[in-house]
C-alpha cells in the first residue's frame, strides 16, 4: 500500500493537469513554501493565504466586489467548484467544501502560473473579446465625487471642459447616480437636464465616450414598479410570488429586478438600448447586483443568490463599454471589473495593489482600481482632511494599471505642484495606452492577467509576499509609493537586466534602495 501511495504522489507532482476525483469536501495539507490566492478580491491584502487563520463562506456574499469559487497555489495546486465554497485555512491545512456542488482539486505543474493557466483554460476560458479599448487607452473620469446626487447638465459639461482645460486627455466620462428620474425609471430628469441629447453630443465633440450609471433596483412608488410587479419581473418575498420583495440597500428600500426571468433581463436591456438610441449613450456602469440582495427572496428560477450576481454581470456582455463592481464567475469575459470603493486613506491606497493582483489571479483580467484618491464620498465631505500627497501617489499607483479612473477633480483640490505631477501620470497612462491595450488583447486570447504578482512571473524566488510592487505583463516592474512621507524605498528586482525610469541599469536578482521624490513613479523595464 505504501508503494502505491508514493507512486500516486509522484504522478500528482509531475503530470500537468492531473485531477483528483471531486467531492463535496476537500482537505489539503499545506505544503512547505506553498502559498494560496483566491476566493474574494477584497481579501487581496490577506493573500497569499497559508499559515494564518482565514474563513470565508461565499454563499450570498461576494464581499461587495468580485468573487470566484477558486483557489490556486504557488506549487501548482488548485481547488474549484461551480457553486459557492466555504473556505477555511488553519496553520497547516486548507479545508474547502460546498453544500451545492462537487469540489474539484488537483495539480497542474509546480508554479502559480501553471495552476492559473490550467484553471483558466478548463473552468473559465477567455472568449477572445475585450471591453471597449478606450477604457484601457485613456484615463476614465467619473462625476460622482464632484457632483454626488446633483448630477446635472451644466456641471457635467463644466467638468468635461475642465478636464481638457487643465491638460488632461479625454477618455471615458461616467455620469453617476441621480441623473435618472427614479430608480428603474431610466430617463434623464427634466429638472436637471434640459437637453440630454445635446449634452451627450457636446461630450462626444470634446472627445469623450459617455457612460451612465444604472442598477437593478426599482423604486416601489413608481409606475414602472407597478408594471413590473404585474408582469412578475421582480423578485418576491413569498413563495406564492404575490408580494414583491422590498430590499434595503445603500440608498433606501427598493424592489429588485428578477434577471433569472428572461423577460426581466429583456426589459432591462430594452431600457439601456433605448438610452443608446435616443441619446447616443455609449455604455453603462452597472452597479449593485450583489449576491446578498438576493438572499431570502423568490425568483422566476430557483437559483443561488450568487447566480443572480452572475446574471446581472451577463447584462454587460451586450455593451462593450461597461463597468462592474460586483461579479461572480464572470472571469474570462469582456467586462471591466472595478475594485470596490476605497476611502481617502493610506491604508486603502496600500490595498490597491494586492487587490488588483487578486482580481487577475481569479481570472478578472480587465481590471480598474477604485477612483484616484478614493471613491467613498464621505471621505470628501470635509476638504480640510484632503491629502494632496495621497492623491498624487494614488494617481501613480493607477498610471500603469490596466485602467485609471479620476473622480475628485485634481485641479480643484491640488496646488500647482501636485496638479502637475498628477497630470503627468494621466499623460503617462495615455502614452502607454497602446502597450497596455496590447496586453489586454493578449488577455482576451489567453486569459492571463494584465497585472501580475512577481511570484507569477518569477516563481519560487521568495517573492510571494511582495504586495507593493507588480508586473505589467512579464517585462515591466512597477513599484509605486504607498506610504505617506516616503522619499526612498526598497525595490526587489528579479533575475535579468533592468533599466529604470531614471536611465539606470541594474542586474538582478537585486534588492536596491532608490530615491522616490514626490514626482517619481519607479518602474523598470526588463531588457535582457
């Protein structure tokens, strides 16, 4: 028996893609120097998992961002299920089970990259399509922080003109919540928009593509609500489906579209299509859709709350210009996936890199960090707490990620020195747009992340814990500053010959200390 077990172990190690039989529960002993990623994107700062205690039940919980029933390790192992997982790490073991579907586990080589490529090909293959290329090639601008719930024609046009007047490149402009008459009543409010078609025509003439914020909620005192309730296109609170459920969310209490009903999905897409035809809207920021909103309700189909999140994300496949914050099992699809809202704090800035690395390792290649300087509106209610250095370092962190997104107007909150640096980062992203876009197209074909951990590109070199550097593709190493007041930092350079942004050349592997004045975004190109 010992001989049989040892032979099986050897095969498990050396045969790529060897899959164990699935079960409802899997318990694995963590190997020496093994490190794990996966589960929930917002836990990126806790990754890699291994020896510390960690628990996550995915049922009805994507933690306000993207999630995936997947774990992959630095030694080539993987765990996958088609349904939500319960994940528990202890000091020496990983236990995973599902109440709803088999759990598969296996080994695909001996590295993180081999594990990722295997699961990508077998469980969420890239479909060859890309979100709108402008999302990658130029900065994005969102009206949320500047206008909040006072979205209006005059101020939106003023914001767009100010972008150009201050030397920032045009790109995608997102008009956020409260442009509409009501939730579910998807038309421009006549109180705040005198001629929305003319406004969008003007934005197009300025060089912008225009997105509108939408969500699957419906105000229960609207005529649309009564129509949808009669047609059975809302989720219900009772099994007899006689009373539409009223769901509490961050803006109050609303009914909720049932996208498991094909007629509900058709109605929603019909509203978006009409906005495109009538006004020339280019795309949509599809907010909400979180699994927790669908817990305890009755729908047209008896599906899990997480699957409702997936159905909401699938709506965006019809619109190349899209953005999502909440997602479930939509890896490999042409959807722009944004990190959940961050606060205007250094702690949240430090989370950008590990979170975006986690996105990529879960198959969400088309990633966008949250708004520069933070997207939590409460952080901007008191202008005395705004940190100009934080906004500059945040823009630097964004600049060489797949996408970058502004919301708070840099020209309003920054002095001339900080504004000039922030502008230079927007221009850098614009200049690098073709290279970033090329990596995005490669991701559309291969499924590989655009932004990668050092462990992914340079395995088994002790780089698994580096969370303040990232690789853009395989050859550009980026080391932003994420600590306040920092004017020097350590950079780890793997094997190879590297050329820095300052023209210096360094032979790796090396650990170097460099000067990082406020204007510098450290980056190194592998030239050999």
